[in-house]
C-alpha cells in the first residue's frame, strides 16, 4: 500500500481525489491548512501539492527535506528564483504539465522530427464565466501547458532548447499572445480567458503537419499519477525533475519583461 498525502483539496485537488478513489493500492490522505506539516512529518510515501502556487515551494521543501517524492501542480512557482531552491533536493519531483501525459500527445511527439520543426502553434483558452480571477494572471496559469509542450517537442534526446527571443503581448486584459523564436523555427501561443474553451496544438516539421484539438480523452491525470507512483517505486521517467519547468518559468519571466518593455 502506498500512502499519498494530498495538500490542496480545492478545484483541482478534487480531480486527484476522484482519480484515486478506486485505487486499492493507494491510501490517499487529504490534509487541511492546519495539519499539512504534521502529516508530512509522518513521512508518507509521496506528497501531492495542489494548492495555489504561492505555497508550492514552502510545502514541497518541507516534504523534500525528508526525501519524500513530490508531485506539484503547475506553475511550480511564481518566480524562477524561488523555484530554483528545489534544486538542492534529490528526491523525485514531478511537475504536472498535464498535456505531456496524454497518450495523444505522446503519439504526436513520436511523429515529429524535432530538428526539422518549422513552426508550432498552440492555444489554451478557458471560459471566463466559470473561471474566477486568481491572484496570478492567465499568463502564468495557462501558458505553462503550451510552453512545456513546445520545449519538449523541440528538444533533442539530451538537450532542451531555449528560445533566442521571447515576445509577449497582452492584447486583452486576460489574454496573451506569446511568440518564441528558436534557432531554426518559431512558435506562436495564445492563452487566456475567453467565451469558449479551446485547446489545440499544431506542429509542422516540413514532413508532417499535425493539427490536434488536444481533447485528451485518455485521462492524462491518471497517467501522470502513474508516473509519480512509478517514481516512488524507483522508476525513472523523462518528465521527472526540474529542468523543463525551470525553463518554462524562465520564459514566463521573459514574457513579463517583454510586456514591460513595450508598455
């Protein structure tokens, strides 16, 4: 039996609860604001952090200092400097860039030749009516999904690329257009609050053109949790670790710089 501690039982935390409710090999303990530290001190097998991002690093640090693996919702933090403090720990860390755990995404990645990519387009918008305004912007809330896929698709087997140029335009109060320029290709991303839900990924590598709405019917959270459970049991996965998510945060900070420069 694997004991998992969930910290953050709000909107997305409920998804973890519902996903794990039928797992007989998992005992899920749900923490409260008052007892999460004492529950970590009891040293569960793994900790899931699904709070607001302002609290991610504090909670993760408390778990990782005991060498307890941590699965953390994105964005990992609201600053690159804060996120980098987790580099001191050796326990497995899984940041839940959920699209990367979709089997459909894995199929797309297998069909794309990374060194031939000509352009990547992504879009992630959510209906503003049922999405309350948070303490952080849609840029930080939604962009990590797209940026993680872009970096992953464009990387070689041993190296994650970083764009040579980052441009971001806040073209509506809660909407953003991000343009990334790499050595041999460019990407365009639209994220924000809208009157409709949209999620798509388009990739052209000169040989293959893929346009996918990324409906993800295969329950990617189930897949992400399995990667985390496997990590607890000592199995490696390329999606574990901080490298990708630190590069995502670096780009987000450059997006903020771009908007300030153009203001």
